[in-house]
C-alpha cells in the first residue's frame, strides 16, 4: 500500500508560504512537490474551506496564508485534507463466523482505536510554528557550520 503523503506535503507547503511575502501559485507549489497543479488545487481546497488559506484567481493571484502558523495544528491540517487513513492495517473478513477471527479483529480494533486517539491528540498538540522553529534552528546551525572559518 502506498503512503498517503498529503499531510506531510501540505505542512511543507504552509511553512514555505509563511516564509514568502508573495502568494504562491498552484503551479509553483506543484513544481515544488513534483505534482500537477490540479492536485495542488484539489488538496488546498480543504485548507481554504477551513479558513487557513485563501486563493486569488488571475494575474498576480495564488494562495496565501490566512492565519499565523501558531494557530494551525497538525490536526487542523489533517482534518482539512479529508482525514486520510492513519494506519494501513485492519481487521480481516475472510471468515466472519470464525471465533478466532472475531477475537483477533476485536483485539486489533481496540488497539487501533487507542492508537488513533493517541496520535490525533498528539497531532492536535503540535503547531506549525513549532515545526518552523525546528527548521530555523537546523538551518541556522547548518549555515553557521557552512560559513565558519574552520571549514
């Protein structure tokens, strides 16, 4: 099963958007993500509907942030892109009358519900400005190391 990278990609895009003064066109974002502008517009639509970004059509148009990164959590973005599946594993339904399969499925479903609740709580506790701050610290360290006299 292929990974769903929409959450990671949209987090990436939003943090880049925060770093630029001008709006970002779907074409620019698509080039950065190595995808099609239609895919960008479709994915960004959920963020627009939730009020995290806005879009302007025409010359000079594009996507702009509507809220500071400190007001957007990973959970907000996850919800805005349509709540993709968090896990690729799940119960079997080959032998629904089999008591062993029923017991296995019940145990898996309980564990998955707990894991999902924990992950969603964690996503809700991390803001995009925290991720951006991590980037800034790593970038500053890399820049300092790259331009030091000892290099």
